[in-house]
């Protein structure tokens, strides 16, 4: 994995997070702000992505709330990126701990989590949810011929990106997509994982080893796809030290992932600052 590339795609997800979920305006024709495009790729927005929000026991009407979930963008070289953010509802999903199976939307690819699958099926390029995201790739008006397709997502968006990547590989003319996921939970059963691994070998599944969400749902019913790139939130110095203040939210949020990726580059200007509440504290002396 190239950390700089991972940071670039992570910044695009941050741009999606910067838009209020309730903002259903279509951003086609706009460009990604420079703050989220540190490498000057000049991404043009082809379309906003919409879907229903995550329904949980705590928020049972989530599946009736249409929200923006990200973008499809294209750079000047013709490279296309499908960008999918996460949702605060992931904590409610963890709290519910039901993790029910439904058939994967891609035929013959096993079973997937019901909540993720419901959102995936509703992913659309219009706020009326009439035009399926993956099916619309063949009809979208890209600025230039498509050179490559990368799908990226954080948290719930990582699970959705996994489903999108498999669907793109299995059902479209874009047979060799690349996937970057950050803090993704397990998406489906072992049959799903096997089908995905064969169809999307160019996968970079980035997980902070102290993050709870990538550890759920539990095996053997659910299995992670391949491509793990492990991030360590504790330095390997002597004595060791925390790079991130340990808390469940701090270990999961996107800025922490980008910060930890930045520590791998050795270039401080490309490191993302931690949230103020996630600044590290000294480890107890008993640990070293």
C-alpha cells in the first residue's frame, strides 16, 4: 500500500463528510476543495451519491431518511473515484448487535449484513433513488474516457464500498476496480468474502488494530475480505507511546486513520492533525 495514495482517497472521503447528510443538492460540475485535494489531482464531481440512512433498533426510521453519501469524481487523467462516507448510525448498529443475513445483491456471492445491503440497494445518483449507482456508471457523462475506477469508503462506507466494488467487477465493463476501505466492518459471510477476493484482488483494507468496528460482526458467520493493511496506534519506540488517545470514537474516526497513515509517509505536511480530544496521553508505566 502507498500511504500517500491512501491519504489522497481518505481526503476525498473527508470531503464527503464535510457535507451535511441532509444536504441533498446535486454537486455535479463542482470540484473538490483544495483542502481535500492536497496532491492537486483536480477532481471534478460527476454526481452526488444518495441512499437511505442506516436503520437500527434505536433509529428504526433510518431507512426512510434519504441522505447524501458521497460523490463520483474524475481527475484530469480520466481516473474515476467512487467516494462513500460513513454514518453516526454505525454505533447504533454495533449496539443492536443483530447482524442478520440477507442474500448478497450480487448473484452467487453468499450473504451480507441486512442493514448494509439495504443501503447498498438504494445507492443512487439522484435524491429520488431512481437510478442505481452501479447501473448508472454506463450512462454517466464523464468528462473524458474512464481510465480506472477506485471505490473508497470509511466505516459503514467501507462496507458499502466493498459491495460496490464487487458489483462493479461482476456486472459492468469495468472489470478491474481498486478498493480502499478504512475502518470497514465485516460485510458478509465466508462465501461472500471468497467471491469478493477473486473478483477484486486490488483491495486495500485499512484497519486500526485498536478500532472496534473492523472486529465486527464476529466470525465464523462473517469473514473479512483480503487486503488487510494494519495500522498501529502505539509507537514502537522505547518506551512505547500512544499515538492516539485511546477511546472507542478516537480509534475509529477518519482523521485518526489519516493521521496514522501520515506517520508512515515521513512527510509532516501530509499528515492530518488529530482531533483535539484524541491527542495522545502517556502510557501507564506498568506497560513498559
